[in-house]
């Protein structure tokens, strides 16, 4: 059977266009692949269109909207997950516009499907003392304890995403007059961050203990088989020490994600008076509006600021707008 236009275009989109022409990360390609796997399965099970007969023409607005609706209702997907699946569809149909001009109207109709609005979650973070408690859990007496301490310290100190830390090699660490680490973020964008002295000392000890300078292209963080730690592996290690910290310390959070350490670094920088553009550069945000969420989350600083301006904000009892009640009544009647 001759491959359909959808099969040809999707294969090129995932195997060549995204990784080669767009330089998309492997995680992005995998996420888009998963989205289309769900779509193809939906077309077969719900629309009665087998994969070998599925064409671009079948992917009209009613079918795609029904697919997105099912994600939320039957798969219990969050709004964020639904929007991520939609982003994959948008990217594919944007790619199709120039390759299939006869489908231009259909492509633009799909691109017009809006993202669903969602409440912005409050950025949860650990206090400085809680970070110290967490970093004290692994200990430095064993090789595993040293690795895990360095892993957690690097996660927090850089404010890096978990995949950025998992992808590190010794070659990305530079010691000397300026201790620094090079992270590769979304869109394969690199950023260089300074390391504070305690983290730099830990890293230097770690590199020496595990003789990582001999092959600087090997994984920086690895398991007992010398295989690179995955995101899941890092989450497992973090979870283990969160459990021990919560048992030893009252009110320590029961659940802490790697991203929560990233939030913690951002909030601590904000508390220290660091300007938002610098925090944006540290976190690798493309848009400063993303960084603004930390400013909105900083309720304690907002409360203190409001208290400082309480006296200034008190209205003058002789103010004309308080005295001339007839004028106010007239304005309200308009």
C-alpha cells in the first residue's frame, strides 16, 4: 500500500525537520512524537480511521477538537498537557503550510485553535535553611554521598532544569579564576553561569575523586554502571533525601521536585535584591514575563512594601474629593 501524505509528512517532520532544520532537542521531538501517537490511536479507536489510511484531509477542526477534548475527559490530562499536545499540532501544521500550499486554509484553521487559559500556579520554593537541610542529607563520607551532594548543590546553585543538569559533562565545567558551568537549555541555547565557591569546591573534589578529568566528554552524573543519570533517576535521588529531611525536620515539605529547587534559587535571588533581567538570564527564560511570576509570588516582600507606605497612603482629611460630597454624588450619577 502506498504511504499516505500524512505518513510521509509526519515522518519527515519528526525525523528531519525538527532535529535538523529546527535544532529541536530530543525531548521536544519525543514529546511531539507522543502527541501524534495519541492522535493516531484516537483516529483508529474513535474515528474508525486506521493508521495506514489516515490522511491530512482527515485532520479537520472537528476531529482535532474532539481529540483535545478526549485528552482532558478520558485521559485526565491537565490543561497544561492539553496545551502541549496542541503545540505539537500547531508546529506540524505550520510546517505543512509551505510544503502543502493546497492545504493552506486547513493549516490556518488548525493554527487558529486557541490554547486553553489556565490558572498560573504559585511557585513553591524552599527557604534557605531548608536548602541547607536538604544538602546536608547525603553526607560526604562515601562516594555516593559525594555524588548526590554535588548533584543537589549543582541543581540548586545553577537554577538549572533537570534535563540541563542530566546533560552535563565534565567539559561543561570550568575551574580557575572564574568557576563556571555551561548549560544547554530549550532550543539548544547555551548559557554560562558562575558557580559559588562552596559548589565549585565540591565539584572540584568530585571531579578528582571520580577521575572525570581523564575523559571530559563522559557524563558528569552517572549511576553504578557509569550510565548517564536520567531525569527520573535524578528525581529518585532527590526524593530519597527529601524523605530523610522531612523525617528529621518538622514542617519540611514531603514532596520536592527538581523544578522546586529552580524556583527556590529564583526566589532567593529575588529576596537578595537581584534585578529581574539577571534572574531571567540565570534561569534561561526567553521572555521576562515568565520571570515575572517570581515577583508576583513574593508576597512577603509585597506585604513589607505595603506596610512601609501605609502612612504615605493615608488620605488627607482636608482633601477636596472627601469634602465635596455633592460633587462625588453627581459624578456617581453619570
